[in-house]
């Protein structure tokens, strides 16, 4: 757990995968940043799928916005979401407050998470 916020585990990473040309993504970005202020101990990243195509390979993101949510080295969620503030907040709470939440068994998603974490260091 995070000592500054006991309800939020350490090393929470919330990644939004979008595209610059996507109008929905453009509208969603401000909401994504607004939610970030509610979870100051989490790390939020915005990744453009075209600018960082090498980072994402071999995954192909076709629906926007797509989120990757991880706790430590464990990916907890990967997939498209509706672009509402409440959806993102509920997702973060659900995936971070339950220590027994299932880890995704997708090797490509786990590899993407490892590449993102390596890029951050």
C-alpha cells in the first residue's frame, strides 16, 4: 500500500493509449488529467499510438481510448473504455483497492507494461 494514501497501492500506473487525430481522444484528455488530480499517488501517462508504435508492437490498438492499468508489475486492465470521468475513476478504484484483483494473463500486455516501466526509468 501507498503510505500517503492507504487505499491506493504503490506503483499504480494508468496509461491512456490514443491517437492525435482521434477527436474522442482529444476530448477525453482533459477528463483523464482531471481524474489524475484525484489519484495523486498514481502515475498517469498519455501515449500516442502512432508516435510510439515501436513501444506498442506487437499490440494493435484499434479502439480509443484504450487504457492499461497496472499495479506494480501486474497488469490489471487493458482495453477500450467509454470516455467518461466516472468510468475511469471506478476502474481505478476497482482495480487498485482489491489486493486479490486478478492479473491479466496476456503476455503481450505484460511485455508492454515492462517496456513502459523501463522507459520511465
